[in-house]
């Protein structure tokens, strides 16, 4: 009898799992952006594999595709992912129609006053990730100028910038090094050419490190950095780049965004300001599967693994140990709430670097 | 065979050939073309939602196709449909936000007129430049596209921007919204399609049945001969650009009034450029353009469904590219057809 029950239970679990389907709808950036679409997909896949669910991805051509794609996905799936800030309105319109389907919005803030029990939204404290980019950039610049290349100036991009400027200011105040921040926007998240042009323009204005918070546009910026660096060093080998840098203490660098992009040009991408996108996607699926799903907004920062910096696999040798130790100490201060990175324009303007003494 | 039949046959045969060639690509990526095309068809016509989505996508494409096609007939290559669409949509939105006090019978046509006027005015800049200085419209309209794009992303983030989420303007007044023909879940099928079809018919009549249309076509065929015949070339260039721009402006305006109900920075999404290929497939004939736009709209809508059976949407870009290639190089199709006939005859 017990055996039969166990067997029935197992069959039910398997059948249930087979029926569980996760569909992710990308924004117009699409898969292959090496940024948040890819990051979400990675997290969704890991979770789907773990619970034996089926996972599928649907890409959108244009803004008018969001509603039909989300609708079709909701008709078939148990968990639907909407990725990217631009899908906010479509997500909430569709989710209202399908109260029995779970929706996970990545990088989406619910419109004022709208929370649905079947929609969880994850956003990130980009300013805390941007802070790393600013701090490390300011520490490493040889020209005293670092650049910021944003996509469309929407809040997540702007938060990266606030953190970036604050990070640079913290370094410059603590070490009395003059650091200027150049700013520019591509007004686009898709076209790498625009990212490349703007990055080259900032190099021409004297920056030697450019932070690319511009989705797939950033890939062009990394290409620009690589071209400049290779022209300078005369080789694209990591060892040669490190040798050149250690000897001359100069070079052209890019800073990646959203996910660890260091691998895209080893030695040229100094570090990446990362968001816990795949972590969020993973938790979204798991919560729906385990029945602990709760609608609302979740803000993930350094403390919740929602913001961070890449492990700098290739560039660790170039970044002085003291900088790495300082970053680790500041991380702890942010976690403890002793250092607050500004997350609005006003907060950035009012931002004063607190007196920090490193215990070393 | 006469030319009319050719104009009709070439696009159809091109579509069939494009689907056949693309099926090889689908086979190469290890998928079944029959399954893929079945999903494509189902995704475009298999449900109310699908049909509604096709019509929504087709509406602006008809208008941008007309805009470019009309330009071609008058000897102008208007690459600026994208920018004119954005300007039309943006200015129409600025107007439509403030017309809550107007009844819909007034607000709807007036908003359309404002949008068309904005598109027309913007395109006329390129027209005047060409007529006065000889600056080529290809260059000037491309430049104007960028101005429109950056201006719109500024407008939508700073002076007109509201709320969180997508950079967007406030919602337009209810009286300026187009009434939906039907509502399927969150998708509203707007009556914009009716306006678009009417526009196509009007353009057809203007081109084929009026003196002005004859003048415009004359300017396109041979400006020197036209001028010799007493047609004012520079006036006609500006007028043709303005009409072309008005159509693009209307495309953007209908997107605002019917689909998004507000202005979005990325509203045009390349539809102005799609107009070029649609005009080509429709052989610059207003009625042909309706069908070309419908073809493009259904391919795109269907391709979303195709993704559910594991075929990437990019296949449809291949289909599209092959169609355009074959239509543009219609001699290839003609040669194949004629050869077949000869073989049969012998």
C-alpha cells in the first residue's frame, strides 16, 4: 500500500514537473546582448533544470510585440519572465488578464500603486554596482579622466551613473587624486556602433577608462577599447597587455555592465559592474515552483547579491592590491549601511564623502 | 505577358521562392520547415488574437509603404519616413494630450490632421532643400531622421516624460483615442486600419485620376520633359515630399491614437525603413502596397509563434531579405519563368 502511494506520488511529481513551463519574453535587445537578457535566461535555465521544468525563450522585434508575446506566453506557461524596463506597461496589462500565471519582471518597477499578487518585480541597486566601477576606474586612470557611456537615460542607467560618479568621488577624496568624469548617452540599447563611436569620442577627450552602461551598445564600446589597447600594445594577448601596463602604467580600458563581461576582451575589460540578474531569475522560478511566490517589488543590492563587481579574473594582476583591499572594506561599509551610495540626482549632488579610515 | 500581370506575379513568386529557400536554412538548423511554416501560418491567422496582431502591425506599414512609394512615383527617394513618422507622432501627441474638452468627432480628425501636417512640414524641409539648392533628398532625409530621433528621445525623457517605466509621454485625451474594432485580452484592434486603407485609395486616385498626380508622375519620369511641358518642377518636388511626409506622419499618429495611446521614444521601431521594402514589393502601387504591408505584418506576427516550435525569429528576416532581393532583381524571376515556358513549349 505504502509503495503504491509512493509510486503515485512520484508519478504525480513527474507529471507535474513535465507540465511546468517557464517562458521568457525578451525585450527588443534580445538574446545575445551579453547583458540582462542573457543573464535572465541563464538564471531561468538553471532553475528550470533543477526542477525539471521546460524553459523557452521568445524574442520581440518591436515594442508592439510585447503584449502579444506576453499573452501567448501566459497562455502556455506557468511562469512568464518579462525582461527589461521597457516592458513595464505591457507586463502589467497582460498579467491582469492571467491571474493564474506567475509573472516575473526583471529590471521592472511596478507602475505607481500597481501591485498584482501574481507579479513579482526585481530591481537592483545599480548605484552600488556603479560605485565599484567608479572607484576602481578612478584608482586606475592615468589621465585623470574616466568616461560614462549610458544607453537611454532611464532610471537603472542613471542609477549606474550616480554610483559611478559617487565611486569616483570617494576615491578622489580619500586619495586626493583629481578625477574628472565624462558623460554621454547613446540613446539606444541595441546598436553596438553607437557605443563604439561614443567610447572612441571619450577616449579622444582624454579618458582612458570608460564604463559602458548601455546594454548591447556596450559591446561596441568594449570593441573600441580593445582596438585602442591593441594599437598601443601591439598585441592582443593577455600577457602582453599586462606586461605593457605594468611597464608603462597606461592603457585603454572598458568597464562592463550587468553581467561579468571581463571575458569579452581579457585584460581590456578592467572589471564589470554586475547585477544579480540570474540570481533574481533563479529565485523567481523557484518561488513559483515551491509555492512561496509573493507579488510585489524586491530591491536587491550588495547585501542581497543583487549588485557587485566581477572577480576581475584577467585584470587582478594590474589592479594594485591596496585598491582591492579598499574595495573589500568599502563593500563591508555599504553592507552595514555605514556608506550610502546616492541613488538619485539630488542625493548625488548632496553626496559628501564620509571620513573613512582604512584599517590598514 | 503584359506589365500589369508581371507586377502582380513577381512579388507572389518571390514570396514562394523565398519560403522555399528559407526552408533549406530551417533544415540546416535541424528543424522541420513544415512545422515551422505551419506555426508561422497559425501565428498569423490561427486565432482572433493573431489576426488582430497582424492588422495592428500592418496599419503603420501600409502608410510608410505609401509614403515611400508615393515619393518613388514622383522621382524622390524618401528615406526619411522614419523621422517624419516620429515627428508626426510626437506633435500629434502634444496636441492630443490637450483636447480632453473636445468631442471625439472633432478631436480624432484634428489629431490626424496635426500629425499629418507635422510629417508634411518635416518632409518639406528636404523638399525645399532639393528644389532650391539641389541637395539630394537621400542625404537630407537621413540627416533629418537623426534629428527627429534624438529630439524625440529628449522630449520623451525631459519635457514630456512622465512616471516610471518606459520613457513615455502622458496618455492622450480619451476623445482623441481611436475606438477599437475589437478587444482580445490585452490587445486592442484599432480602427486605424480603415484610415490606412482609405489613405491608400486616396493616393491611388490622386496618382491615377488627377492632373496633379499626372504632373507628379511626370516629374518622376523625366523632369526635363515635364518642365518643357509646362510643369513646375520645384513646386512639385516640395509638394511630393510633403504628401509623402504627411503619410508617414499619419503612420506615427495612428500608432499613438490606436495602439500606445501615448508617445514612446522607440515608437517608430524601423517602420519608416520597412516602408522602403514594402513600396518595393508593392511595386509602388498603392493597392499593391496594402498587400505588401499585410504580407510583412503577417510574416512578423507569425514569426513570434514560430519561436514556440523552436525556430528563431531571424528566419523571417531571411525570408524578408530574399523577397526584397528577388523583387528588386525581378529579372531573375522573369528569366526563370520565361525559361520554364520555353521548355514547356518545346
